[in-house]
C-alpha cells in the first residue's frame, strides 16, 4: 500500500488495511519520512519510508532536485517490490505514493489507485493511464484520463470502522441544546480556527446559550478561541485533536469544516448536515468540487473563503430551522457508502487473483 501526505490519503488506506487484515492479507505501507512518523497505528507488518519530493512552479533547479529525489525513491521502491513480490500495489494519491506506484508500474506488477476526491489529484493523474485499475470515492471524477474513467469502479471512500459503525443511526433535530462540531482540516486551518469562534460569538445571546461547541483548532489558536467563547457565554471545548471524533460526530446537530474527501465522506456516513468551507488555495479546487456534490444533493451549504462575513447569518438561519437540518441530514445519509472499505477490499482481491 502506498499512501502518505495528509490524513485524507492515509485514513482511507488505513481503513482498507483493517478490512484486508481481517481477511488474512499481509501488508506493507510505503510512504514518506514525514508520514512514517505518524503511521504507528497503521496495521502493516512494515512501514517503509521512500525518498520523494513535491514540486511547484517552473524553477529548473527545483524541478531537477525533485526529479532526482523521486528517481531515488523509485529505485528504492523497485528493490522493495523485488524483495516482497506483492500480489498487488495499491496507491491512494498524494506525492508520497509515487515512488512505490511508479516502481510497480515499471516492473509490470498489478496496480490499483484509489482517488478520494471529486477531482483526480496530480499524482493519480500521472499514474491513471498506466495502472491495472482505478477506484474512486464519488460518482463523478473530474480531470481523470478518459481511459481511467472508462474502467473505473466507484467504491466510495473507506472510513475508519468507528465511523462506519454509526451509519444508519438516524438524526434527531435539536430541541434544546445544539451540538456543533467544528473541524479545521490539515491545510488552511488557521483561518477557520479564527473565524468560526468569532462568527458563533456574534450570534444572538438566546441562541448562543443553547450551543455546545466542539472546536478542533490549531494549537496556536486554542487560547484565543477559548477566550472568545468564554466571553460570549458559549459552552465550548477546543483542542488541536479529538481522539473521540466518532462520538462527537454522532452528537453533532451541525458540522462546520473544510470539504476534504474524508470530512465529506464522514458527514455522509454518519448522516449529518454540514456547512462546508472549501480550501481556497487548492490547485484543482478539489474541495470545492467535493462540497458541490453535497450541496447539489441538498446535504450541505457551501461558503467560499471570500464570503466568510456571511458565516454568522448562515449559521443563525440554519440553527433556527430544525426541519431544514433534518432534511439535510437525510440527504447526506442517502449518499453514504459505509461499506466502502469492503467494496475496495473485494476489488483488491479480484485484481490480485487475475
């Protein structure tokens, strides 16, 4: 398995790994040095860090350095594949997946890539015309080569077992206290860490007194967020990481956050209404496209970064319309694929047996 970079790539890989281990598969995770440090819980026999580099812009020297590093990673990946002779190599996108996937392709080994977003990322785009099969999280997949689209399998995005277990439990609209879960995302998190508390503090006092907020925030923003909530009289818990995210999702009457594939998939799996704020600097607007799919289904409201002055009024309107929240929750649940990990595991086994 080849994955790394952000949790958006690593979490689906881990969910698939859990499903495959339950079926008796032996797994090796190929990633980069940074992700290897955070992959201690990954259910693999080995975690191997391969050299890799990303590149942006057109600086020839930077491109050359990145190319040489990736080439070194591919050579290391070829040695690894020659050593273990995997039945299948599965990539989850992001530049840390490239060395192992390029190595497997160059050796003619069976390969599968999974794209989590509604827009195919650059790494998967590079590989898509050369791998054995392509799986994806959503029904539509922009910027994918025609060959990949023709044969792709829609499996959905694998989610952690504790999240999948919450599927189908229903949604109860708020009558008294209102639980809000605010997540920051790994990229551009500072903006949400600052703007969400300010928007909630500006709500009318009777509404503020009903709120119970769980806010995931950047460490340097925690104290400021706590101070804002305390001054506004809002019951809130702020932390840089919540170990019990499944419980908080289950309790939430509304989720506010970025529109990464993991966030979008989890709110659908649990069946929760959401207010999504796509990351503005993404090259291919992948989060914007993810959010659009939920908005078109009536499951979410979408607010662009340049429109954040509207966050407070949108929140006030939503929180005062329990029937609308209930309808959005039902629309989200209708898009859920809680068995995505098993679907992807089925595809892995079909490809490995060919």
